[in-house]
C-alpha cells in the first residue's frame, strides 16, 4: 500500500490505471470485512455506552470523525453482515462483493430462509454472489426479490407474500430522519420513510408544492422545500405541539437588539444556523423580543423574562451559552435537553446559570451514574473531566458541535 501511495498515477497507462482501480476496490472490500467485524464486536460489548456515548453510531461519528449518516450506515452494515450466512462473509472478505452488496444478499437470504428454508437460502446466496460481479446493490436487490424463480420455482408464489411482510418489517426497522448541520450554515435533511409516513408527507406537501402560477420560477425541489416550511408553520400555529424543555414550541433567534432597531443585522438560530439580516428582520415582525445582555466575551449576564417563572429565562440563557447538550461529542439540540445542576440541588447547589448545564436525556442519566466531573472553564463554558479509567491523564473535554465561533 505504501508503494502504491508513492506511485505517480499520471505515469501509468490506461490499462494499468484500471487494474489499479480494480485492485484497490477489492482491497477496500476486504478491509471493510475486518472493519465491520470490529464494529459489531464493539457494539456487542457496549463500549460506546460505557464511554458515555448514547449509541455506537454517535461514538463512531466522534471517534472516526464521520458524519452521522456514514456512522449509522457502518453500524447497520455490521449488524447485517454479522447475521449473514458464512458464504456472504467469505465473499466480502475475499473482495468478491462490496459491503452494500453483502447487505443486500444477507437481507435476501434472511427472507428466503424464512419462507423456503436454509438449504434454498444457501443456493440463493451462491447465485446472488455470482450476480454481484455484474450488478450494483440496487439492481441486485431488485433481482433478489424474485430469486426463488431461479432456485426454487415451486415456492416462488408462496414466498412473495412473506417477502412483502419482510419488506414491511424492514421498513419499520430502518425508518429514520437525520438533520445534519452543514459547514456552509445550512441544514441537510436525509432519511428513509416507511410507506405510511411517505403517504402522509406527500399528502401534506404535494398540494403546497404545486407551481403558484405561470411566473413561478422555482424548481420542483425548491417548491417541495417551501412546502415543507409551510407545513411546519401551520403546525406551530396550532398551539398543539408538546412543550420543549418547559417552553412552548418556538424558534429562538439571537441577534443584536440595538442594531436590529436601527439597521439590518445578522442573527443565529438556537440550533446554530446563521440568518441573513433580511431574514432576521422578517422574523422579528411577528415575534416576541426578549433582551439578553451579553458581556465582552459573549458571557450571558442577564436574560429578560416573558413570564415570571425562573425556568424560562434561565433555560434561554443556557441555550445561548451551551447551544445543545454540552457533553463532549453529543449533537443533541437544546429542545432534547434538560438543565442539570452541576452541584446537585439536593446538596445545596443553587439554581443559577453558573451551576447549570444542558444535557440530553442519555447524558443526564450518564453523569448521575458515572465519575465524570463537570465544571465551568475560565471562559464560563462547561467542560467535562473524564474518569481515570477512561483517560488516566483526566484531560478536560468540551463539546465543539454547538460552538458558533
């Protein structure tokens, strides 16, 4: 590998380049087999939770610096390959199939086993491994739905119903929605919806995403984006959404008040995304304005109250300071978090900004049952000292996912 890395690609012939591409791809699949086995073993041992992460996915994202979608895919692939027939794991280890193809074959084998037995499933695996040399995962999955037509025609019709039920169960298992903050300040929405939720979404946004007239120059994708925004506005106006951390469902925008009243100024949402001056002024037209006084180092000194309960302004101050769960490596937004007393209230700790930190449900439970020590740094931001068994040097750690600067 070192010699290949040092070789100049420009000096190779076209045939040599293609051969190198094929060779590196096979090696990549063989390495994937090793990596997936390691991930599955770590997941089974509960290493991620023992080290304070809410899941193996979150731990991998922080450990390997992956985005959450890639980390989730890695865990899912590891689980699928782990329960696959030995022939699938051997094909992956030998570089004959890719990790995604291995997942398709494993899923198909599980369906065939349930409907036709292990012997027929083994035949199906052999056929699919052979087909993997010609077809990508999407085509391979499509062909796998009728694999019994090739290996057991007499069972094909009866197995079709079982396959449909298995697909429904898989859709329920794999359903998810991921909101990822991008480096350019936007939010990326990805996920997989089950059939029922897909129907609800289409029913809600299709009428709103139709062109508004002959002068509507928006692309179909832009119209669907705007339709989703309309659906969210309608939901917020109903007043029927559950509370979020003790406050009604709301959008929190941080901006400079004096500048806002005089001229255009930029702002930031409580989830960390930046807003243009025009957007801030537009949102301010129908919003309640709550003053927040900041010191020279952006330290919160005072937060105005919309109601008399101290939980409201104190929570808003915590959101401004922490931006979300403050535990290192966690990306949970403020609305998923509760306020934790650094010095426990039952032990005489005050209810104040200097004695509070935002923690998601998982990490709130974790710090109550572990040896992590929470304290505020010299800049007034929370830092976490790990237990000695995790880090003998006990170097303080901070969360960098919510920092706006």
